[in-house]
């Protein structure tokens, strides 16, 4: 019986006749940018660490995450996972639960006691970091791994910034936060708490620092003019959340009105619900226009938080507030209607946004500030050389993930600046789009859902609401990743090549093409599940 031509290796086969000379185009292996990576504000290489996780190499996955982010256990809880909104798998069935797998890996690392590797040698440079929130600690972490001595100064009694004083315990247990901060300290980072930097210029001169990173969070509440009676009890959301970290929570009474529609407003409302109060959120727009994330609003409603949309507080007095109903005009802006309602309220909590206290920067010549924020360049350096900034005090989105990314970018730029170098311009790889995938190669796999705490405990305790995945479910979820645009060694190209021109280089080393025998038929590119092969002109 005659063998098929494609697998004959005798004289007369493609290997003998070097059929590569027929070719006008050739296949090349590429590494495209997965949409999850592109969307992550912290710059995590999501596809790369999922690749390790799906094979059970949890240590390798954790180490890949912590190249960019020192807080996987925290971020697996509080990140709003914009990576998942971009995931190509979402066009097939449901996006990969990237955040859930990250939390599993973070918790697994804490359970195993994994630590960061200390740098082999020190640079002799001393860096000041002002603020121990996500931006400051991220910068400190990366700078310490580069060999710099880092001194963090924090005005509060404990480190963590808004991760501790702005995110309730039911979202981020303090034990998790403390252990991930302790791991950064173990690198040699000095964290001094309970001392406020009041004059940065004097602090830098006195400490003999070579550079500084400013990571001061937005801890000042924005105020709003509300006519109030002498007995009205009005507080701000920041102070209410901070008080829950101390021994004496704020005295709010039974009926609490929270004025605002953002995530902070939801956090306050859900927190006071757990304290036995009856919270009502009042917001001047509709639910779909509220800045809070939809799932946060839904969970608040489940827990018994009442909400009054298209409403604004016109007046507050002892035991009650007067609300004016609003309507949206043709441009979507709320307008008064002249219709009023009075509701009972023992206290009002204002959750209208936060600002940063920049008074400590007075006297810093050449430092440019606009609209209450510090101006930085693309490398997070301010207009004053050697002074970098990130997090809430610079223009941009305000959340933990963004702040962590700012700290990393600033640390890398600062390291280059201290060495008298400039960072090379990074050109992102071409995007790995859904259209390039051969999705029929991927098995149907339902997304694993993280369980929630039972409702009674959600309403009466600060126990963590969202639970983690089991190892079995986390492994399954990691394997749902389609490795968009990056070879995962499935052997398809090797199996379908009619000329045996694909060479296996061994586990983890991927493949090579023997161009002496490749005719450029393109079958390998057409059958690559993840779109990691391009057909290019022979002249390239």
C-alpha cells in the first residue's frame, strides 16, 4: 500500500526536493498583544500567568503576576477587572474569570508563605516615598527589587492608604492586606507610620534622598452647600469609612442618608447597613448614570439598601431632610422640578468625591500643579527632575489598579533616571483579535462562579462577601483562556503541515519552520487556534 505523499520521507518527497523554493509567502510565529493584557491598568501579563496556572504551575504564575503587581491577593478582591470586559472569550460564551484566578493564586501564595527574592546587590541610592497606599507601596516594591533603599512615610497609624481606610473589610479583609504589605517590608522597605510630611522640600534636604515618589491619596472629602439646621448631623464619607478602622465608629443613628452615587457612596451605605442602620442612597441622576459599578449597586440592593434616584438634598435639619425631585434634560443633565419630599434621617453622609491635600508641596519650585492635581509626564515624573508622582494626586482614573500601575511605571522611570538613562520607547505588539481565532478548537466550558456569603451574615457582619474559587475550579477557569495571539504548543501546526517543515524545539521552546521545505501553503496559519502565526511576504 502506497503512503500518502505528505508523509513520505523517501527520495521524491518534499524533504528531498527542497520545495521551499516554490514559496512566495512564508509563515512566521508571532506574539500578539492579548486584549486582557492591553486593558490592565497595572500592566499585568494576564495571558502569560494564566498559561502557567492552567498547567498547575502556581508558583510560576504568581511570580509572573508579581513582576508587575505585588498585591495579587488584594487585587483578586478589589480590582474591577477591566481585563475581563475585553476578553475575547466573551464573544464565544463568557469571559475568563481572570480576577478569580488571580485571587486564588494570591491566597495560595500566602498559604504557602512565598516571599519576594531580595536583590543581589544594592545601588546605594535612597528613595523617599510619601504615602503608603497602592501607588506608594507599588513604587516602593519595584524600587526595592531594583536594589534601592526605600523609606516610606505614612501619616496614618497603619500602612495601606485607601486600601485600608477607603475599602470596607467585607471587600478586603485586613489580614490579607497586612500580609501582602509585610511581604514588601521583608524586602527591606522601611515604612514609617504616624508621621505627616508637612514640607517636602525640607524633608528631601534633611533626609538626603536621591529621588522621591509622591503617592498621597485623595483623603479630603468634597463638600456641598446644603442648608442645615443647628441640630443637623452631617458627616463626610471618608471620615465615616476611616472611623470603622478605629475603636469608635461614627455615631450615625438609625436612619442614615448617603448623598452620592459612586462606589464610595455604596461602600458607606453597605457598611452602615451592617451596623444595624437603615441606609438610603440619594443621587441626582438615574441608576444607569450612577458612577458606581452596576454589580456594587445590585449587591447593595440585595442587602437592603434603599435608593432614591433623580433626587437631591435641598435641606437638612434635625431628624429629617428635604429632597427635591429631579428630571433629566435632553442632554442628560439633572434639572430641578420644584417637587419636594421630606424623609426621616438621623444623619447625612456626603459621598461626593475626594480631593488630595497638596499643602506639603508649597515651596517646591518648578513643580507644576493644575486643578488640584500634580502634572506628570508619560513616565510619571513631575516638572521637577527627580520628583515622581502617581495615584489619586495625578490626572486620570482613580482606583487601586491604576495606582499600582502608576507606581510601577514611576519606579522603572526613576531607576533609569538615577542611572542617567532614559527608558526606551515601547511599541506594543499588534492586537490579538477575536477574528484571528479558530474557536471551534476550544471546548465548551462554563465560567466558574465565585460564591457569595449568606445574606444574614452579609447584612449583620463585615465578613468577606465574595468567596474564592477552589483549586479545582480555579484550574478549570485558567484553562478556559484561549491564549490569544500567543503559541501554547498545541502541536496543530506540527500536525497539519503537509511538508513536515515544522520543527518541535521541546517543551516551553515552541516551534521553528524549516524554510527549505515550506511551500508557504498557509495551512499552519489557518489552523492555528490562537492566531499566533502570520503569513508574510518572502521578501520580509
